[in-house]
C-alpha cells in the first residue's frame, strides 16, 4: 500500500463541524488537518451521481491544489421506500432559493413523500445514513472507505443535539434519534473501541484500520 509520507492532511471541506470531527478523530494518531477554507481553496461543484464520485471531486481538487494528501467525505440519507432518495441530493433538499439551508424544510419534504407511499410503521420507514471517505494523493490516486448507519425515520422530529436530518433518524437498536444523542455517543470512536455508531465514524474507523495502524 502506498505510504502517506507526512503527518498533515488537507480536509477538503469548508464545514467547521467536519473539521472539528476529523481533527478529533485524527489527533490520537498524531495527524493534523488543515481545512480547505483555511487554505483559501475554492469549493468545487459536486456533480457526481454517487457518494464516491462527489468525494473524489472534492478530495482531488484539494490534493492537486496543495500537494498534500487530501481527505474528503460525502454523505447523505438514503430512504428505502423512496428508492434511496434523497441520497447524494440530501444537502440539496435543504437548499432554499436564496442558497441558505433549511433542514426542517428538508425533513418535511422527506416525510411528505414517505407518507404518500403509505409508510406507517418503522419497518416501512427504513433507511440509512451513508458516508464515503476518500483519501486522494496529489497525483489523483484515490482510496475509498464507506460507512453506513442503519435505522428508520420517525415523525415528528425529536431532539436538538445534532444537525441536518438527525432529529428524524433513529438508529437500529436505539430508542432515541441521532438528534437526542450527544456528539460523543453518535460519532465517538477511539482506537481500541470495537464499534462506532455513526456512518462517518464507521467510515473513519475503516480508514484508521487500513491506514493509521488502528486496532
Ligand atoms: P455533504 O456530505 O457535506 O455533501 O452533506 C450531506 C448532507 O447529508 C448534509 O446536508 C447533512 O445534512 C446530511 N447528513 C450527513 N450526515 C448526517 C448526519 O450525521 N446527521 C444528519 N444529517 C447528515
């Protein structure tokens, strides 16, 4: 496997939440991240039709611009009764005409479509959050690590702790939504823990095992 020869990644994201999360996850391994925003990199348009394609577009742009290995993540919510929608368009469903984001609007849209299918039991309302993490070298060589969190959608939304669609997603085996969990409970994972709960943490866990020597 191709070695990573320095201890700094560029994180191909302008999102402060993702920066904090990745910094926390990488710190135990002695790696640091610099964000695309801090380095003044433009945000490329996400024109892919899969999580992998969008993750690659972001990571490749950041790696090529900086000469550093780049990490990116592309994620979304896939609802079975909606044939996997909103999927790669999860963020778009929350985007208003003026460009701002409204996740209550997005959750209402998802719920309206879901109830039109007659999905009135947890079994008919299943779905998963998916996250694909991409490691990209400046010459364009890429690796992907995918994590999924299974669960079902609830209505009305519950909890104020998370972001995005967290208040309507109840992960399998839990009786609270992601929005009712602490960040530590949802994303937390440190070397030695067997499982992470969230899709992003699971993708990171695979990456850390393959690339950072995690147990
Ligand atoms: P992106 O990965 O930055 O393209 O954004 C994907 C979209 O999926 C975001 O708008 C989030 O709202 C949503 N999303 C991804 N992961 C989560 C999560 O853990 N909780 C809630 N929403 C999420």
